[in-house]
């Protein structure tokens, strides 16, 4: 069996297990560590690890399509897996620190509760860190954790990196959607973090490899937005399967025999596929520019952010369409479209994907300075 066939076989096996266990992840409100270990086997966390430390050097599109596939099986697991992209901004750590991060291998899972940024006390050689941070998705299975401790260069958040034993996880992820992400609060009390273990998110990388020229904040939005492309694919496939049978409640004709169902499904497919094409077109254009030695322009970065926002929102609309077409059957606990709807709407609420991103993109189109932190 070829290496490619072995990789596909492993992916299929892991995806099948995710589908089997996604109710478990919802009940536990986190993706357990044994599943994180399987994500490591898939190469999720080594995808963007520096090649000099054993990373796989995947292109952005290769990584994003992997996260999309995982998200089709389960949105929460895809969201947790998306933080395999963290190597992009961890690359702003000193090279000597990165050698310690990857001393046991390239498969390092990072989680961060970066906001709200908490002021830390500057002391000799580092920082005394105290505070409470929210939304630390994947923290239950993380190997290292980051917390925001102030503003670095360009107003971007300065992040302190800690070991799990130095952080208390406050298990308070009581939400409707994305329950399995384990996005709990992090609490730190009087921890010392040396300067060498801090970095500016979006700061200058210490590693010279093509992937670290990719705009990290835009990528942070992309890896979350692509989750909705996966969820939307699952939702439309679900309603398509339902369309072949008669209603078990009313005995009404098959959904597939109703014109409004056919029309609505076709429109949802067209909108989703259009947004997906825009998303990957923008990604590949930026990557090709890097490989040619031209870097990524502000215009390209803005397009990446616009494409991410559009993908997240069109994905959510496709899920809503599927839910509406499914009728009464979809209102019951345990129906797949219930989970898809709840999860997809959470993605649209993320600060990197909210309505203000359109304002940022419009500003760039019109030559007006966009909001701080957009580029």
C-alpha cells in the first residue's frame, strides 16, 4: 500500500471514530486527550511545525482541507484540530525556545485563552503572571498553553506560554453550540514566565520558512471559518439523504418530489460552493505569491479575511437552509441537523469573523485605513 493510500486509510478510520464519538464529546464538553492523540497521528499538529523540528510543511490549502474534512465529521473536533495552525504564531518565539517546545517531537498541541488581555508585572528576566482568560478551546488536551499579558509591537497581544501544570482550567463551558470544544477559562496565579517564553501574536518569526510569511492573524480566521464549510457540507448531505424518504409523521410526499425543496437545495449548494471556491482561491493566491518571493500584500491579506468571513457566513446559511427544509424531524434532540445548526451559528460569532470584517475589507477596497488589527 502506498504512503498516500495509508494516509487516506488513517484519515477515514479517524473520521469514522469521530462520528461515532461526537455525542460523547458533547456530553464531556471537550475533545478528550486520546482523540487529540489521534489528531496528532493524522499530522494535524505537525502540519506547520518548522521543518527543522520535524514538521510536514503542508501548504495552507492542504491544512485547511484537512480541517474541513474533520469538521464535516464533527464541528467541535474540527475547531480543536484547527489549532494545529498555532505553529505560525508560535514561530515568533526565539529559536532556542522552539527547540525546547519540540524537544520530544513535532506533534505539540497548543491552546490559548488570550483574551481579555491581563496586565502582567514585569520583573527581572520575565513576567509575573496572574489573571483569568476566556475561550481556551482545546485546553483539556493541550501540551502548552498561552495567555495574553499585554500589548506588544503594533498593538498585537503579547502572549506568555505556560505548561499545563502552571494553569488551572475553570470548567465553565456551558453553551449551546460547539459544546465539544472545551473552551473553558484559564486561571493563572503568580506564575513566572521568562522573556524567552513570550511572543507577539502576529510578530516577526524566528524561523525562515515559507509558511511563516503567511499572515498569521488572517490564517487564524481562516482555520475557524473552514469549520463551517465542513459543517455545511454535512448538513446539505444530511437533508439530501432525507429527501428520498416519505415523512414518517404526516405521510407527505418525498421531499425530493417538492419543487421548493429542489430549488432551495440547489441555491444552497451554489452559494456554499461559490464561497468555498473564493476561500481557496484567495488562499492559493497568497501562497503562490509567497513561493514566488513576493510576500503577501495588504490587499491580499484583506481578501483572505473577507473570504474567511464569507465562508463562515455562507456555511451557516447553508446549514439554516438544510434545517428549514428538513421540517419537523429536525427539531428533535439527537437529530444531526440540530448539532450542525448550533455549531455553525457559533462560528459566525467569533470576533475574527463578525460583521465588522466587511467594513475592514470595504475600507481597503476604497483606500481608507481599516480598523486597527485588521491587516
